[in-house]
């Protein structure tokens, strides 16, 4: 499994609204597994984590993801601080 992690600075509520609009199209992308949107309202910061079943699927979604980030950031007057990709090395779940 692979993950793309993006960080943002801006008005959190407006960022949430922007990313809410991307969830349905995101779920239609091949290889998409799940997404998390983490916020720190006091600091005006947010993170998105998207999980993909393969590196190829994550890479194939890169153009779409870039446009989605740009739209969400623009609509909320936020900045994209970073975008990084990782291989998921370990997961833990409560039984």
C-alpha cells in the first residue's frame, strides 16, 4: 500500500468544504483505498492522507490529485505546504 500526504495552511473550515467536494470523484479513481483529512483549527493547518493499493495507482492519480489540491487551496485561500509519497511499511488495527 502507498500513501500521498499533503499539508496545508489556511482557514480549516473552508479547506474541509473544498476537500468535501473531491471525495466522490476520488473514490472513483482506480486503486484508491481510503482518505483521511486531519485538521488543527487553532493553528490553521490541515493534512490529507490518501491510500492507494499500488505505487502505479498512486502515480496514475498524481495529475488529478494536483488539480484537486489546487482547487481546494484556491477556493479556501490556503497554501499547499508540501506533498510527499510514502510506502506504508506497517499498519496496526484494533481487533
